[in-house]
C-alpha cells in the first residue's frame, strides 16, 4: 500500500460517519500538512474500493452541492486489518535503526 | 447563477467522460460545495483538470496496450487526413507553404482542427471499452510532437524561425487547438457506463 492510501484509510477512520471527499481531504491537509487534490482522493478511494478495503454509500442530494449526493466512505474489516498490518510492519522497521536514534549503536 | 450552473454541468460532463458517472457526480458535488464556501473559480477548474489528468493517468497505466493502440490509430488517421487535405488544397490551387499569409493559415487551421476532431472521434470509437486510455494517450503524444518537431525544423530550415507568426500559430494550434479537438472528437458520443455501487 502507498503512503497516500494509508493516509486516506486513517483519515476515514478519524472523520468517522461523515467521511466523504471534502472532510477526508481536509483531515489529511490538517494532520499531514500537505495540499491534497480532490481528484487524487477519489482516484485512491476508487482503488481502495476495488481492493475491498473501503465501502461506500450514497447520501441524499443537497442544494449546496447543486443537487448532487455525497458518497460516504467507511473502512471495511479488511481495510482495518491492512492498516494494522502496515502499522506493525512500520514499527518493526523503525526499531533498532541507529540512524534514527541519533547515530547511537 | 446560470453561468455558475453551466460551469458545473460542463465540469460534470468532462469528468463523466474521463472518470465515470459515480466518481464524477460525487467529485463535482464536493467541488461545488467548496466553491460555495468561497473557493475561487480558478481553484475549481484546476481541481477539475487535475482530476481528469489523474483519472487518465490511472487508466493509461492499467491499459498500456490500449494506450499504444490509441496513439497508433490517432497518428494513422491524422496522417491520412493530412495527406487528403494537402492533395485537395494543392489541386484547388492553394499556394505553397512558403507563400502562406494569414487567410491561408486560418483556412489551414480550420481544416486541421476539423480533421483532428475526426481523428479523436476515430480513436474514441475504435476503443470504446478503454476510450479514456486511448484518447488521452493520443492527446499526450500529440502534445509531445512539437517538443521533437521544433529542434528538427530549426535544424532543417532556420529561415522558418525568422518570423514569429508561423511558429506561434503552429504552437497555439498544437498546444491548445489539437487537445481541444481530440477531446471533442474522442468523447463526443455516449459516456462510459458504470454500475451503481
């Protein structure tokens, strides 16, 4: 999984029930401090959906969105497992790396 | 208000053809929501264009064979149309390229624009299942051409560069006219259908 895919999964988990394109992008911008293109968010969401890591439901159309519906995303059980596996792998890789401990051996 | 609605519909039309119905509706809805919250029109269109490029990039990476086929089909049809147009213009007594003036260039631009639309249409029609891949690969390759063409032209005939007008027109035609024509032709019929999720 790419770092952006992991970020999107974590952002969905952090946002909760109101996770659609805009709040997901905002959460990443706020926490990771990087500008996010909504098109990139949707491209990754489509990929995660195809991998079975997220699922989506369509909300009601609203006038603020020109009559278009929101698509809400949630992380599936497989997605949660993938996030935890990545976390474990990264923590394992992080430990006992002298360069990351100020060069101490 | 009407202009804003037209802008939204146009963005949706473009994204619908490149990214598919479900994604484009949600994405355009998000963009409209942000626009209402005070984001500029420049921001809106930058996001739409970026979304199109991203979606096309994913499609091209996923279907490389269709990408190559799109480029070959596109250039083959462009070449055929160019040969036919040149023959017709020559038989109609159109002057040689070195004697072109503005009216001649305009005629040539209109003819070139028309046959580029037709080439885009052929690419789109031949590759119905991977239309986005084929059309965008063709478009990208057409944009790369002047990068290769200009140094070659300079090497072959430096005198062409003595006047800026023909080179500027060629650049405008290639960088703006050709992509617009390919998009119009390539996505002129029905958008790709996606199953509702």
